C-alpha cells in the first residue's frame, strides 16, 4: 500500500466519521450525497447524536405566532396560523422549549461550530436570552430585510418587513469559521454588513409544494457560505421543506434534517431528488 493510498483511506474514514453515526433509523437517507432526514421531535432525536459532531446549525423554530389573527398574502386576507406546532404555550413554556432545543444544539456543535437562528419579535428575544443563559457567544444579529413585504391590514402598526437571524458560536472559547473574503466579494468588494436584503422564496422554489414558512434559498446560501467549508456537516432541527438541505448540498456540504411532519419530509425528499436528478449534484466526497 502506497503512502497515497493510506492517506486516502484515512481521509475517507475521517469523512465518514465526520458524518455522525446515529443509532436511530432515518426516514430518508442518501449516503452518496451525505443527506439524512429524521422524522420526529428534535427534543427526542438530538440527544441520540454524538457531542461535538455538527459544524453548523441553521434553526428556523416555531415563532409561536399562530394566534388566530389575520394577515395579507398576495393581496388577499388570510389567517396567520401555520399549524399546531406554531401555537404559543405561553411565554414561560415557550422559553423552556427554546432552552431545551438550544442546549441540545450546543452539545452537538463542534467546539468551533456555530448556530444561526431566525425569528421575529414573537420568539427572538427568548432565543437570544436562552443563548446568553447557555453561554453561547453571540457573534452577530443579522437583519433580514424583505423588500416586498405584505401590507399591514390594520393600519395600526408599521409594516413588518424584517426578521432577525442571530449568529452564535458554541461558547466564548470558540474559534468560529467566517469566510470574510468571500463575503466581501459577495458584497461587491466592501465588508458585508449585517443588513441583508433578500426576497422571499422564488416560485420555482415551491414547484413541489408549499410550506407556510419556507425560507429563501438565497438566505441559506449566504449563511452556509459565510460559516462553513466544503464537506462540513450542516444540521437543521426544524427542517420544514428542506431549504437548508438543498442549499447545503448545492454547496458541497453534508446535511442532516429533523422534522415533526411526514408531509414536510416528503416535500423535502421531492426537492432533494429533483436536485440529484436535474442538477446532477456531484457526490460529496
Ligand atoms: C418555521 S418551520 C421551518 C421552515 C423551513 N426553514 C423551510 O425553509 O421550509 C418549522 C418546522 O419545524 C417543525 N417542527 C416544529 N416543532 C418541531 C420539533 N419539536 N421537532 C422537529 N420539528 C419541529 C414544523 O413542522 C415546521 O415544519
């Protein structure tokens, strides 16, 4: 065996090790593309993951805003309700939930790993406070500005047109990845600021079906490029329609998603398989 072969074997074993072994059976798996989806509650599934095994997490948790109110969508009055998973349990229970899943995320992050969490005023203060309680190191709060936000029907408030995305490292000792030069390039040669103007998902991102809170691929694309390198493992504990997974695989990262709803997992699988067939993604090796 040549030195080169040994190096390749060690590298390929490292790659496998780098895609965490999880004892639970996945709902869907594509080993060649390094993607695994798990069905169930992330509070039950995350404890099955080994500690220090995930390089980056994007979480778009319940915002707890499904309170029976109304909003405007595509010029029509519609309910704000997203599903039973988004109904508030009261501020204390909501905060306990945020502490519980964030604590598990912190455990599974590698020492230099980072987490990004999106939210509106309904949830983001609890997320930020929970992060402080758990000892995460908050790196940035990104303001995601949606240029074509729906009008406010009541005319008693400013029109909501932003979400916050908190970016945090596992703890104060973390030496997090930040692809500064790449971000500068994407910012037309200027240091990228924390105000990101990104439109909601394009219609072509919804051809396989809709998720009520689907995130645009452009947002995930920027987040993943900023904070990871090729072959890193990206996790989304609230997978939804799998936007994080699509963006991760397009960028040559590995992906693990957890989701309560089989309907949304099936939508994710359709989106993923479309990528594999139509875009001929190269296996992540
Ligand atoms: C805000 S949505 C995420 C949308 C996703 N970012 C996308 O682009 O499609 C939250 C998702 O988390 C799921 N969910 C809610 N509570 C969960 C839990 N405890 N464990 C796993 N999934 C959960 C919901 O079914 C929902 O699909």
